[in-house]
C-alpha cells in the first residue's frame, strides 16, 4: 500500500528496554522483530506476515519518556520544518538522513504535541494497514482544537471536519478527499491536567477485550477498559515500560 504524502505512514516506539518491548509486542500482536546493526542503534523493525508495520528504538535524550510516535509521509522534510516553525511549532530534531532508508525530522506542534515526518528512501514505512496487528488510526489529543486545525492545515494542507456537531466535538482531517487522521479534544475528567497533548496510535485487533487481557497478562496495564462506541470497541493500554497505545476492533472511517 502506498501512503499518500501528508498522511501517517509510520509509527515507532522509543523505549528504555528494547528486549522487553520485543517480547511484549511480538506476543501481543504476532509481530516478528528484526534488529538493525549498530549503525542504527539496534533499531527494531516489527513485521506482520513479512511486511513492516512498526518500529522501536532506544531512548536517546535525558528525560525522554517511553512513547509511541506518529510519522507523517513527506516528500520534503526540510520544507516541512520551515512550515512547522512558521506555524508556531518547534523543530526538535532538524531533518537528517537515515542512511539510504529515508530522511526524517521531529517536531512539536503549536500546543506541544510531538510528531515526526518521514521522507521515504529505500524504507517506505508501514506496508499494511487496517488488519489485525497493523496500524489502523492516528489521533491527536489536544486542548487547543482551533490552534491545531490551523497548524496542521498550514503544515500539511489538512482540512478539518467535525463529525459530531451538537455534541462533544470529534474532528477528522481530510486530505485530497481521503480521511487521514482524527483529533480528540482533551475535555472533561478523563484528561488529567498534567497529561500533555499527544498523538495516539491505534492498532487493529480481532477482539478488543481479549487483546486487553493479553496485554495485562504480558505485564502491561489497561489504562482505559474496553469500551463500545459508534464504530466498534477500543481500549487504551500501556506496555511494561509505560508506552501508551490503543487497540480497536471496528472501522476507522470516522469516530
């Protein structure tokens, strides 16, 4: 599957314990782990039936938290960096080449949510979506809805669409007639004041409840229990090192 420029194309985990991350995620999703050489710091590619679906690497910065990162496909990481700065974001890691695999950069949006871009070389990014064990949705959670609509529109050309008019808003972003991501406002008691804005990654599973039970049995934590909504059933989970992610049984054609 070819991911269009401007859509999420890769996710990876920064973790202090790569070995345990390999144990946890391969057992949970049926992935196989393929570890790179020393030149890439042991970066791990997770495959599903022989095709890459996600990555994992060590933590490099002091105080860096275990977290999943969302990467947006680009054909010019340097131009993205300029647009991020102009739109009120911050360039955390300036664009750089990852061998011949591609070029990347890491940013903060205008509200402080981290995200990255991936300019593909020999490594295109995720090659399978929307099947059990694969990435199925990327969702920004933020307290600055209007600012985020302006920011991501300026950087990637996304247009925002509120899919829940009259109720609690849920925004989906469209690009060229295709829905590429969502946005959840951090409103109410479910969002502690000290929880920063962030991009959440969702992996498809056959059975949300079974996946949550499996994650717990593997040493993880159920942050938000399996819950039914209009498009299916989801849960928010945490791996043993504190990396938060979600699982979803259902469809991602909207909230």
